[in-house]
């Protein structure tokens, strides 16, 4: 598996704003049609039955569009549905435990916020990609510490891993993050909160062309 090719382009993240059930699937399909290359299923609710059903359906949808399907924070759900990978944060499951549970073929990404030392630690522990942010004001995580775009350049120069940028990204500001080294742009509101989801995804995808 070429991780660099799997973690590249528009990285959409679901959220309650993306809806549930059939509405969620419709919105994700529109995003995939617009050029989303990676989808992260992020649902912090406790409805395990619904989450499993949605994850299975989203995996099938991503595979139909040739996109990578990542689950946020839930190692067991990722293992159960056979997701392509898992994204973990500072307080989530330990990387080594996730690797043991999911195997060497799973893509495991780690949130590193605005700290290059966290990315170094993640890389040394076997992460497949690292994510930095927020870079701009974010409605989803307004209290997250701001990262400077230069951290992307530093990470690309030092680490041999794909680098993901997140936080308040739009078609107007995303280009500068790609110029600094971002392989992928992770977006929630900028896609799923828009009236025309497909067109919003297309505008972000155009930044990589």
C-alpha cells in the first residue's frame, strides 16, 4: 500500500452537521463526487448499532469511489467493519495498541496539533501520517491552539510521512498550506455545512490540480 497516495487531496470529516443515516450517505456521496479522496467518520455518540451500520455503508461507498475510509478514535469499530484506517488524537487509544489490533496494513494517523515533537514521536512509533492544526478560526474546535503554516514545511523536511492540515480551511486559504507542504486538507464545515456539497468539494479539490 502506498500511504502517500492514499493520504493525498481533500480529506473530508463527517460530524453531526453531515447528518445521520440516509442523509449522511447522501452528503458523503456528494462529497465523493466532488473529489474527496479521504473520508473520516467522526461520530462521538454512544449509539453503537447506528455507528456500525453507518460505518459499513460509508466504507462500501468509499470503496466504490476509490477513496480511503478512516474511522476516528474507535479501534474496535475500525476492526469490526474493516476500515482502511484509524485516526487518533492526544487522548485516544495508544498507537501501538491500535497497530496490534488493526495490523500493519491499516493506515493510522495522529493529531499533532501545533507541536512538531508530537509528530516526531508519532513517526517513531509507526504512524502513517500526521495532522496539524487548527490553522485558521474553526467552528468545530474553536479552542484548539493555532498552528503556524511553517510547521508543515518543517514536518515535510524532517519526516517521511504524509502531512495533513486541518482547521478553518477554505478554497481561499488552503493553497498556502499546500505550498508549505500539506499533502491533504482536512475539512468539515467547508464541505458538509455548504448548500452545494459537491461544488464545495470541487472547489477544494481544485487546489491540488
